[in-house]
């Protein structure tokens, strides 16, 4: 959820880890490893695309993987590097745009989690992202990513409020759905209180709802075989009521 348009994940960057503190990152990595075991067995080199502050990649690194995190936000990458240094982690970070990747084919697996690809709202840019990921993977490498479905964005699941006075970070998010463009716009207002210091700020986020068959076609065009589309956190085929789905795609041929 980090590779965003200019202005997104800038003001909120210093508070992002606090905002996401209840996310079970270990469970997400467990799930990815379950898929990897099911699909190919052992993997070593991991590309964490749209890595944000590195919460996923750092956990992969703790499990013995060599990890490179890529994110568009310099603010998020700086926080990730500081965390990695503090933990003595080997994870490396690169500031780069997922829509314009120029990486060597030195990864066994690429992961892109927390609906990051929904933030790429132009078809051609998402197709370029797929091509860049394929070029970064070794032969028969795997690409794991999740997306919010059209259904989830249409149902305004981003409309959320936290006014808990005991929480130093409070927020009010209001989403709106445009059926013509399939873009969900989320107006986010935050208030941070810490020892008498108060900061208020806003961000506006945009996510595009993609049909699953579109994504499958574009993956194929980029040189992938789309192996599975799962209901999130399961190994069951995605159904029509899914709000979040996981794609598992395998690099099928050399990409020039």
C-alpha cells in the first residue's frame, strides 16, 4: 500500500508503523511461505515491492532470506533503513518506482502486499509494473501480490473512524467510489497528540479497482503464468464475495 501518487504516504510516514501496529505481519509472512512451499519449495532472494517501512521484508530477512525492499517514498524508506540498522538486519532498501523498475533478474520471489498495486491507477503503468517484476525474477520465479477487489472499494470499506482519546493517533477516513473510472478516493484526516504536542494533517489516497480477469491477462502479457487467485489468507479459489484476493504468478518465459 506504499507505492503511491505524489503526496501519499508523506505526511503520514512518521506515524505509519503506529497506524499499522496491530497488523499481524508474521501471519502474512507465514501465508506467503505456505504458498512458496506449495508452489516451488525453497527460495532465497526476495524482492519486497512497495515495501514501505519494511515490516514484511524485515520479517523475511529474520527467517534467513536475502531481501531488497523497493518503495517510491523516500520518507518510508528512510524509516525502514533506520529500523533495519537498529535490528542489525541485512535487508537492503532502494527508492524506486514500481511502475519503472530497472532491476536485474536476481530474485526468486517478488512480493507486493497490502493492496499496494491498487494505488497504480493507470492500466499502462500497472502493465509496466508487471513487466518490470518479470524482468527482476530469475527463471520460473514467483510473484505474490494482493489487491482490494472492485467489490471492496465499491462498498466503501475505507470509510473508517478512530476517535479513541487513549490513542495518540486519531483519524477520520471518508471514501467515495466512482463507478466510471473504478477509482476509490479516500480523504484521510489525522490528529496526533503526544505530551501536549498536537499535529493535524490530511492526505488523499486513490485506489483503482481492477477486475481479476484483467489482471490475469496483463500478467500473461508480461510473461507470467497465473497459477492461482486465492481468497485472502486461504488456498481457496477467489469467489465473487471476496474483498481481498492474492495472486500467485510464475515467470513463464524470458523477458527481454
